[in-house]
C-alpha cells in the first residue's frame, strides 16, 4: 500500500508542476506578445521611436525569461522567435513599415504558439 501512495503522490506532484508551468508560461508570454502587437500598431501610425521601444522591451522580456522557457519548450521555435526579433529590429532601423508589421505579426503568432504548446488540453494527453 505504501508504494501505491508514493506513486499517487508522485503523479500529483507532476500534475501540479504541469499546471504551474502552464500558468507561468502564460503569465510570461502574454505581455511579450502584447508589446510586439504594440510595436506593430506604433509602426502602422509611423511612430518609429515608439515601435522600436516596444520591440526592445519585448526582446528584453523575452531574454529575461529565456532560461525558463527553454527548459520547457522545444528549442527550434525559440530560435525562430529570436531570429524574428532580429529581423524586426532591422526593419525598424530602415523604417520598412510593411516588412516590420508582417514580421511583428509572425513574431506575435510564434510567441503565442510557444505559450499554447505548454497548455494542458485533451489533445496533448492523447
């Protein structure tokens, strides 16, 4: 009976860690995605200093939490996000509005995809 309790206890600990990591990932990624969206909106209004500032803050937030995210997520999507940050920064410098906004949209989509990959849902169980 003791082995059964230990097994159930370990499963409960894993379930709690799963929920915690999901909540933490959402808490970290949503503000970053919002900053990228804000950068896109600023660029649409030709506010390039505002766009560059929002993108810079988003990148800083991303890099601050990269270790935690890398421990949970696949590395290829993380590298894709980082390359999109670099591309968006280059488009911001040369003030290419169309490419900057398109890159921000893709960056936003990828950040949210990294977050959603950690969500516990019926499809991830089976």
